[in-house]
C-alpha cells in the first residue's frame, strides 16, 4: 500500500511519543504522509523552503504527537511545523487544518473561514459535510481508514496525487 508506514526506530529521532490511543499515532502518521501527496499553489509559500504549516484544532493530544513526529522532517524540501489552535484562533498562514471534536457552530465557522482557500482540511467522517473536508478519517472494522473528497480540494486550488487516491477507502468526486 503506498501510504504504508515503517515500524522502525531511528536512534537520532526524538523519543517515541506515548499515547494511550494507538489510533492517534496512526492518524499522526497519515497526516505526515498526506503532506507529501498534496500540491499547493506556489503562491501560498513565501519562499521555496517555507514550512508547511499544520494547524490542529480540537485535538491537543494529536497535535502533540504530530509535532514530535515531524521534528526535523521535511516534505518536498519543506519543513513541517504544527500550530495548536483554539476555536477563535486566526486561520491565516495554514496549509493543512486538522479538525477534532468541536460543536456544530464552531465547525460551521471554521468551514466558512477556510472554504475555497488552499488549505487541506482533514476531519473525522461525521464532520466532513459541515467542513467540506478534503480528507476524513473513519474507523472501519477497528482500522483507521481515510476518505477523499475531490470537489472541495479542487475548489480550494489543491491537487491530490493519484497515490493518495488509490490508498483511500472511498473517493468522492462531488460534495462529501
């Protein structure tokens, strides 16, 4: 599978992130990999080595795991950085937005704020319609899977590579 993850440990890497929920570690690994399968419009980056900024809202544990996982790593020559967000945080400067469990009005406001902007929105499946998520996670037979919605990605100016689509559980061409 193209988005498979190795279970090896490199002694030069920071210590493994501990979590009582293994699904969070898998989710973080997917998020790191997703960045390599997205093409953003060139104008969203100030320079050729500007970082890919990943905002996480509503899931502090996931943000902590992801931030430790990406230390010193790059995707297509760009470092990755995370930004922990609150419900009222500004969303400017983000390239990816990971949305955790939030109430409906907050989800709606976030969806309105990023809709049509070149921000890869990732959420859980039950939130995908409200946010126009491009990628949504779903638990299927105790395994974390992801779905891809192409229309929100296209209207945001993002291109998702074919390898991501082949690894997805479901790909929709219209609204999620």
